[in-house]
C-alpha cells in the first residue's frame, strides 16, 4: 500500500507587525504569496504526489513510488517553510512604510479601480464579451490598497 503523508500543517498567514500595516501593493501581494506558501503549495504538492504515487502503484512499482513521493513531500515541506519565513520577513520590512505610502497610493488605487469598474459597466456591450470582466477588475484592484496597523 502506498502511503502519502501530508506535507505540512497549514500555517497562519503572515501579518505585518504593529509598527505599520500593509503598505499598498506590496503588503497585499505578500499576503497573497503567504497564502500560496502556507496553503496553496501544500495542497498542490499533496495532490501531485498522491497522483504520482497512485501511478507507481498501478504499475506495481510501489517501492520506487514511495521513494519519489517521499522526496517530493520533503521538498515541498522545505519550500513551504522557507517561503513562509521569507514572506514574514517581507511583511516586517514593509510595515513601517505603510503610514507614509498609503495616504498617497490608496486614493490613486481607489480612483483607478472605480474608473475601471465604471468603464466596464458603461461600455460593457461594446467590450462584449469582456465588459463584465473589465468591470470586475476594478474590485480586484481594490485588493492592492494598503491598511494601517489595525488591518483596516
């Protein structure tokens, strides 16, 4: 029987320390990468290694498959741990700049996202079939706004 062990437990997402917050654009992207290293990579790795292991088992090469799956799981675990540490370092490094950068960047991001939503809504039929996608992109752009230390 082929055993596939989980890569790692889901780690809590990296947050900025209390000295700042999320600097616009940089902080939200680091949050996104933090999710990828703590949740996305383990899910992808577990699914991939289980599929590979099943293939080896189907061909009667379970022992060789276990060796490969074990290597994949160890590599993915290392990637997840090191990636999470790098994201936490980045979050700490960017946090102090939020209070200076966000008052300048957030209004620009807000206006650009509102204009994109309005453009997609107003000219949706002319942009068909992409009108709803353009309008929805405005909301996605708001994800890049920064926040203060209270995470607001």
